[in-house]
């Protein structure tokens, strides 16, 4: 069994033995290592077949020279993330809660997706919030113009924006899934930035809802 641990590494404690998986992958840029480097845990006895040929690197699993500087940098970044995990996780959780509280207080007809996951059910650095009566992509563009990078979590296919399959699996109707945004926080963020983002979200949501032909306040 393979588990994708990219979003977990550096955010929550990881115990490979407790998970019991055969394969576990992480990506270094998620905890501030250089982009383009990652790691794969392979449990002893698990057989892997190469998908690239022409060299005998990585125990004959792939060709090409190893990216040693990035691998060393990822090891250092992982050590830093491990040492700061408890403190940084608590700090980011406080910022996330501040963002959620501010947006829900100032923007009507909003809510946090996945908020019922319970203690420890969400990573501390992200939140996903729905804005009824809005198109998520329009809010993404509006916030981008104000200097904030957020994600709708949508994928464009054949010119149509499809709602996130994850949000649909959580039970959200398609229109609410399309009206949802993901906000991510990191080591460089602080309370002042969170408050500025809250103000920008409130302003953008109010402006876009005035232009929306379908939005009616509850």
C-alpha cells in the first residue's frame, strides 16, 4: 500500500510504523526544501519495478545523476521542521483560527468545509471556506489583484470549471463546492497579514455579490 504524505510532512507527526504502509512519499518544497526534490519510503521486502531505463542509479531503479545538493537541503529542512513542529503547528493553527473567525464574522453565508473533523482532524496551516452565491474563480482573481494568492481547488476541463471531487465527496452540493476557496499559511505569515487578507476577502466578496445575478442574502 502506498500513502501520499506530501501534505502531512512538516505539518503533523508521522509514524511510518504506526501507519503500516509499504510506500510513503513526501515532497521537500512542502517544508521549505528546494522544489524538485522528494523522498520515497520503501518498506524492506517491497519490490519496485523501474519505469525509466538506461542507468543503474538509485539501486537500478532509475537513470540519471542524483541531485545531491537538493537531497542534503531537504534533509536539513526536514530536521528544522521536526524541531519546530509543535511550536510552529500551534502558531499556524492560531493564525488559521483567526482567519476563519474574521471571515465568518464579516462575510455572511460562509462556512468552513471540514470543520467537523474534530481535534487533530485538519492540518494547522490550511482552511477551506465556502462563499455561497459566488464563483470561487472570480474570488481568486479578485484577491490576486489585491496581492493575495489563494486557490479554488478547481480544475479546468474542456473550458468548464469543475467542482473539487474532494469537496463533493464531503457532501457539498456542486454550487457550494465551486464557491469554495482554500487558504494556506506558512512560516512567513503573521497576524497583520491575516487581518489584511480578511479585509480583502470581505471587500471582494461584497463587491462580487453585488454583481451576482443569483445571490440573495439569507
